[in-house]
């Protein structure tokens, strides 16, 4: 993994978030719309307690719209939680998050509403803050963990104002959940160079086969569709000419192609976490 999370770092991040939460009225939790559970932090729900929360399903342009709708519905079952799908570069959609946050905050505040933006690396927190602020206040990038220091940003002043703070420290994803780790890898939340393509791709293609068989068959022009991950990957490799001497399929090359194309959204709009895979009591974010 590009970012190593050690118990010491996790404790520090936990303490920082706990302190930062005391100062705010609302939490804005940014998630990757394709993997709203796998891209969540396992401790956040507990840390947040009863504090109101807007769950932002960002990168909706890459996710399956129908699945995203169902996630929103499921998330809003929780009291004091609103959920919305956005593209962080679209001002109108980002402003909607602000409106939802203001609607959840106590209405007797003399000062403006204060919100804390939280989320694991690479979900689009900085992009969101920049779009809302209308200027580049937070560094963005395709690399996880770009934000190292907390930043406070005034969006509007006065009693009707709105202030946001970026996550202090770095929140980690649920490292105990292997399935989630694979999905984080497949969507590019974990940096390419550190990714073991051959570990991610066979499981990712089986994931895709479950819900997006047609997209997979169309993209790779598959005639034969094996159910076993490595065999399916080999079939894709053949179609893409990933062959070594003697006609042996170069699985590594095939795995790299598949990972890059899923990450780029080349297969179409896909969601890897589905609400029915996560009954409430088993949700990793409630651990
Ligand atoms: N397709 C798509 N990409 C996005 C969106 N929001 C952010 N990104 C990209 O995701 C990457 C990580 O964004 P960044 O704001 O740095 O994430 P942070 O680590 O959470 O602050 C960048 O390459 C962004 O351009 C979105 O709504 N759609
Ligand atoms: Mg950032």
C-alpha cells in the first residue's frame, strides 16, 4: 500500500478527529460512490456519535446510478443522516452538500455553521473543498494522503455563514476487510505502484461478473466466460494479446490492464459495494 497505517498513526488520527469533532456542528463524510462501505473508515461512526452527518457519495459519474440511489435510501434510514451523490467538480452539486449540512445543524447558533470534512485518502475531499470555496485552498491529486495538515476554510461569513475544516491526520480504510481491500485497489484508492495487480484483478473480475456480466463481456469481447477469477483473467489476456513466448497468457499484464480500465471507468459506470451485501448489523463501519 502507498500509505502505511500503523497503530500509532491510527490512534493519533483518532484523537485528532475526536478533538476536531468537538468544535463542529456537522460532519461531512466523503465516500467513493462505487464503494461506499469499503471506502469508509471503520472507527468514524463511533467517533461521530450522535453528531449530524451528510454522507457524500462522490465520483457518482463513475458509479452505477441505480445502486447509488439505493445506497442513499439505505443511509438515510439513520437518524440525523442525509446522503447525496455528487461530482466534486460540479459547483451546484457541492452547494447541495452545504445546504444539507446547514439543514442538519442546530438552528439556534449565533455564529455560522461549522462542518468537518472527513474521509479516507483519495475520495475527493480536497476537490470538494476547492469547488465549494471557489478557489484552490486544498491540494488535490491522484495520490492518496495529499492532505497532511488541517485547513480551515471560510465559505460564507456571518451568522448565516459556513466554515469547513479538512480532516486532520489521515483516516484509514477498513484494513481488516479483504473484500473491501480488493475493491479499494480496483477503484484506484490505493496507488498503482504499490498495488499487486495479480491479487486484485482475479477477485475484481469475479465481482464484476456477479453484477456487470454484460459490461465485462462487451468490453473484452468474451466468447467464453469462466467463473473462476484466474481463468477469466486468462481469457481477457488472450483477447488483449497479452501472450508470452509459446502462447502462454501473461497474467500480470492482463491484471494490469483490467485494474487500469476499471479505475478509469472504461467498462462503464460500476458499483462494487451493493447495499444487499451489507446487512446493517454486519456493516464494517459499525465495528
Ligand atoms: N471522476 C471523478 N474524479 C474525482 C471526483 N472528485 C475527485 N476526483 C479525483 O479523485 C482524485 C483524488 O481527489 P482529492 O480531492 O485529492 O482526494 P482527497 O485525498 O480525498 O483529498 C483526484 O484525481 C480527483 O481529480 C469526481 O467527482 N469524479
Ligand atoms: Mg486531500
